[in-house]
């Protein structure tokens, strides 16, 4: 299993760099994003990993595999460690989803995928369009969901469909049996809904960007 956060931190420490050094080279205003990557609180996309490797002056393979690179030949990204999930656009009609897959695929580690019992064919990746779930999900992030997981677990994050739109919210059940659709960003108030009024399109199992 590849511990991406540990790899980034190890390579950074080897070069005696602090978080600010790399963040500034990447054009990031704050160090919190890189810090979250190192603590595995947030998973970088392959494109971001390539940028981090570039500013460190190392190859992507070295960043991913570290010293293991000396024990095995790696000529390209090792697909044994990753699965590819299609990046989709989503439209809703009466709360029902219509997925439109692009030619872009998001690689996620199999260690992440194995935490979900579903088949790979039911995973979908979407790009976050707003700041409602910041800091958990930031605008422009990629979120991958398991479309077979529609059972509500208090505090988990789901993709919801209603009417002609969709939204990502953290769901809680209220004492009266209704649902509280909570946004992590305090600028956006929580909403109350009944179970029949929304469609749960899947649970978010991965986030990165």
C-alpha cells in the first residue's frame, strides 16, 4: 500500500524543505493544503502529485514509490496500485441522475477502493462546483462516490439529487424521522428535508484535488 502523505513528507524532509517552501513554489497561498496531504486527510490527484514532484526536482515514480523504486522496475504509473474512475458530468431530472462520462479518468489507490465493497463499475467521479462543503471539499476538488451506497449513516457525506439539480451534503437524521442536510461551510445554512423529497445518489468515498 502506498502512503502518499508519508512519501511527500519524507521527500520534503530529505531536501530540508518546510511546507511553506513547496507551497510557495506551487503558487498556493497557504500551507494547509500540503499539510493535509501529508497527514492523509486529503488525497492529491495525479496531476497535483506531478506538480509536487516537479517542484521537488524528482520523478513522479520516485514520489510514489520512494526507495522501493530500487527493488522493482517502474517505467510508468503502476496500475496494480490504482484503479481508474471516469470523471463525469451530472444532470438531474426529477432528482434522477444522468451520468455523462468524459475521456478523463481519476486514479485512486486500491487501498481506498477496497474500503468499499462495491464493484468498480459503480464508482463515479465528479468535480465540486461550489464552496458549500469547505473545508472538507473545496470548489474544484474531485469527489468519487459509490453509487450503490444509498443507506443513510449519520454524519456521512452524500451526493443528493432533487428537482433539476444536485448537491453534496452531510446528512443527519432528525428525531422526527426527517433529514438534516448540513453544509460544512457555515456560510450555507442547513436544510431540512423528508426522505421522499430527495434522491440519494451515492456516498462520497474519496476526495482529492
